[in-house]
């Protein structure tokens, strides 16, 4: 490339201004070549015969060049730019239950807890005075035992090998799954029916109006007793950190207890529900998030940070809430409901937008338990039915549902 300097004269003044600019200096021959290919050259480009004149022109003028602005290689097409975007699989929601099981004589009582699912995939359900076991692996059903009084609460130990059974006659029994035998009775501590049970590793927590903790590693003894509720305790849940216990009562109170502080005083007391605070559930991914609800006269779900006591979410469901479960990734909540809905509702968290309503029961849903894989649940209703349905599991989490 060469540069030429241009001198311009200002017509208004008798002086010269010197400007620098670069101008491509092209030989006359290059212009002639370009002109040829823009006119006659393109007409003969695809011709199979070549005239003597054209051969001489190539040799002496073009110097072997056959095209102006020719590409040295063909353009490349990037396959990933043209390939279609992957299709998102639409989540399939159940329209009807595919298995229907009878649950006769189930106690239609909001204040008891009669359904539990073990880590060994055994579902326990109490029907009046008898506890039945359903094997989730092969679908078989067996009877564990028939008791002297009505069963008012059941819960599996974390290893899935022991079942704690609370009775109406203020007694708690511990049963071994392997031998199907009773190996311990806990008597003389409670004054009325044991309506709620929870496990924290080797610690067994039982409650009526009074909350009692037992150490089950040896001969069980009550080492921690507290009485913070004015009425019956109907909900008990230990946090994933195993440090905090949440208790809910028919007085509408929710208490947070710190295991390290002992039983003399609660850590927090929340008077936030208008009805019985039975539905309690800790987030599996954030151990200080607690979801709670207050029953038919309350109908609201609250999500609270128990470290700061701040209420993060409040949603009016419009119906009674009997149970709350978190998905394993903490991005969804599943709630079971009584009148007038009698259905399950799947919520997106933290927006608390409704994903789906899952009908099935004709009467209020009383109990709901989560399966060992963290993505299945079972529910039982006052219509004396145990229904089975299924939701497609999302990659990030979600539920299969036994309605």
C-alpha cells in the first residue's frame, strides 16, 4: 500500500492547507482486470472452451490470477448454530389415582398422627386399634399388632428398624421391624393420649400437653420434659440440624426448643396462627426455615426464619391445611387439605405460586407421609381411602404422589 499526500488550496484565503490522508494507489492493470471480470469475464467463467485470446490474457495480464476477490476456502456452517434447541419435557400431573386401597376404621381426628413411612420403604398406618404395614417394594400388606386401646400416633426411627406407637391410654410402645416384636414400653410419664411422636437420632420425643424426650440407647428414661403449650400438642418436628425442635399445639402456638438449652424455657414462641398448629415442616436445605399452618380456622401457610424470627412468606390457601412437606431440593412445597378442597396443592418456593391442584379424596385429607427416596408421599383421608398416583419427577426435584 502506498500513500499520497494531497495539497488543497483554500479559495477564501491566499494560502495552502496541508492535509494528510491515505489513498489506496491501485495500478491501472488491476482496474482493467476488475472491469473485465465484472463484464465479459463472468460470461465465460463457466465455459469449458478457452479462446487463444483468453489464454494470452491469463498469461501476460492476469499473471495466473483467475478470479478477483476469490475465496480460498468454502464458508463453514456451524452445526450448533443451526441445530434446534432441546425440547423441555412437560411435567405430567396425575388426573386420577391408579391404585385405590381401603383404610376402614381410620380415626377421623385432626389432632392425631397415624401415618409413617420408614427409610426401609415400609409404610405404617393405624386403623383404630391395629397397625398395618405396607411394603413399598412388593406391595404386600401385613398386620403388626392389635393394641388394647386406640392408636393415636406412630413414627419410625431414622434407621427404619423401630416403630414408636403412641396409644390413647397414655402409653408409648417400641416395636422392632425385623422380629415384629414389642421390646419396650414407656409408661407413667404422660397423663393423656400421646398424639404426636418425633425422632432425633437416638432421641425419642413424645407429646400430649407435655413434651417428653427419651434416650433410647439404653433403658429409656425421660431426661427432658417441658410444658409450654396451654393445650394439646398435635405437631412435632426436629430440624435437619438435630438441634431445634418445633412443637405446635391446639392453642395456636408454635414453640422452638433448643436441645442444648434444656427443657426449662423455649427458644422462641410464635403466636401466629388462629387455629391448631399441626402442620410443621423444616426445609431440608436451609435448617432454619420452618413452614407451618394453623388448620381450618387459620388456612394460612407461614414460612419463617427461626434464627431471625422473620416471616418470609404468607399464603392464604382458602381451606384447612393438615400437613406440609418440602421437596428434597427445597424449591417446592406440597400441602394436604381438608374442607372444602380435600386435595393436594403443589407450590413453587419462594414465590409461593400454585403449580397444581391434585384432587382425589372425597373427604378431608388427614395424614401425609414422605417416602424414603424423598420424592414420594402417601396420604390417607377421612373417606377411609388410601390412593396412589404419580407425578413426573423434575431434574431439580419434585414429587411422585400417592394420593
